[in-house]
C-alpha cells in the first residue's frame, strides 16, 4: 500500500505558519505520511530529500524546488500538489512531464481560504469606524476626558454631546442598520461582507461587471450597473476586489470625490484598487472617514498624517492569515485528494 509525502521549507512557513502541520494532521487520519520540514538554509530539491520514493502515491511540496528529474524517482505517484507561498511554481518541462505521466495535480480553486477572515475583519473595521472604538480605547488609557459626557456649558443641547455618546456626528456613525452600504465586488470577500451588513439591516448595493446575477442575490445586494452611480449616495463605501492590473486604480479620484461628505471608506483587500491620494486628501480635510487594514505604503511611516486621526481606524495588513485561514488553506487542498485507504 502506498503512502503520502509532505515536504515543507521555512520559506513557506513564513507565509503560512500553521498550514503544513494541519495538512499533515489531515493526511495522517487517512494513512501513512512521511513528513520533512527542512532547515532554513537547506535548498535541496525534492529528489534529494525523499527517502522511499518508490512507495509514494500522493505528494505535497510546500516551498520546495521540484524538477522533472525529481519526479522521475516517484514511480507510482498518482496525485500531487506543488505549492509555493503564493501558488504553483514549476517549469513548463515539469508540468508537461506531469501531464505525460497522468499525475493528477491540484491547486487552490480560489482564494476562498481567507474569504471569511478578511470579510469578518472588514465588518470589524466597519463597526470600529462607525463607533470610534479604537480611538476611544486609546484615549481612555491616558485621559479621563472621554468619560465626561457633558455638553458645552453642561446644558443639554440638540445635536451636542450627551450621556454615553462617543460618536462623531460629522461622519457616518451609529448602527450598520439603515445605512447605505455600497460595495465594489461580489467575490469571495465582498459577497460575505455584503451578506453580513445586509443581515444587520443595511441597504446594500454592489457593482461588479464580471459577476453573474445569482452572485448579487446570494450576497443580499442590489446590483448597480455603473460604478459612478454606486458612489454617489454611499454612507459606507467598501471597495473589495483583488489587486490585478485590470483592477488597479479602478476606483478613481473622481469616484472618491463623488462620495458624500461624512462617508466611511473601508479598505481591507488592497489599497491599490483606489486612488489613495484622493482618499488621503479627503480624509485629511475631514470630509470622509477611513477604516483601513491595507495601505499604499507598507509599513505606514510613523510620521504619516493619517496615523492617530480622529477619523481614521488603522491596522497593519492583518486581516487574512488567521489560524483558521491557515487551516482552511490546507483543507481546500486536502479535500481534492482521493483517500489512500
């Protein structure tokens, strides 16, 4: 009976530190697994590492170099995945050899392994931006002033500060319920985010020229046909598409300038899909607020004027790779393989 082999390099663990071990656990429940974790300075190819190559029927290489010559040692190999930190990286010759041998090879069908974590983080940023949670947390560490809810002169006035009121009425604030949430995209991340805010009672519309009609229905979003129309009544604006050449700068300065005053912008996929200079200009002018996990410059310099502002929530590109996302990464690969027993 054949067995499985997993070989992982620290360059892979650097990006996905929990994925290889979870894949090992999943495969161990299905049969015998040979597992190798290399030292950081070890750049041996697969063929130099594996021991019992004549008995391996399924294979996972994670951050390890593989050539045609390596694979020729695996005489009974049936299934394999060859993953770097970001997708497969094999030569054309090696890929052709896999086809000739009729070895089934698997990749991730999508980036759904972090769709849930990023979309939930987007929801958290939205709530934090609406209620100024990070700002208030920071302020009460050094001052008692946030606890003083007295309005000017200590006399209650319409529209002034009152008891247990910490929002800034100049920006979109309060509940998600009833807000006009406008989203760019209805993919893995955006559709989940749309369903969250829709469930919480928002009026949700989305623009995605590449998505089919059912995508909008599942997301709980009304389809908007024109991006320039989408932005015009947004109270919360969430561009949530991947950064490709086709999406770089897809949200232009004109779109940003057309956002209503006070709008809350959520950035949780890639900043480069937007004209960030336009966002900066309007945020610094106190015209819109921002809750962002991704930036045009990373790390964000400590003297960046966006840091610490009353109308900005900021985190360090932290949304995607939770332990759950690592496990999902492994599970979405493992489920494609056939059982060995």
